[in-house]
C-alpha cells in the first residue's frame, strides 16, 4: 500500500458517504496523539452529507482516566460507557 493509499484509508473524513451513521465525537483540545483537527474535519464531512454529528471538545483529559472523566460528565447518557 502506497503512502497516499494508506493516508486515504486512515482518514475518516474521506470515508464519509450517505451510509455513514450519525456520530457523537469527544476529543480533548490537548490530545498529543491525535490532533483535534481530525475530529473537526470528520464533523465537517458528516455535516456536508447532512449526517447528524455532535462534536464535543474537552479542555483537558488525562487519557489514563478518560473513561472516569466522561462518566462524571453530563455529556453521555447513562450506560453508554
């Protein structure tokens, strides 16, 4: 697989079509592994297809306690995590 093919395959925003399901996105502004711009691009791609998307950006999340952080917010319905 070429670099261009690899990048296309792993770019979620390029995989969106009319069959893509709605999404609830949670991303931390300080994420050091995956840039928050990835979630922004994905949300914009979903919106372009009129697919419901709820992007949620948190100021800071410790990845070791992310599940606990999300469980203690009003963002998620009970039992989602």
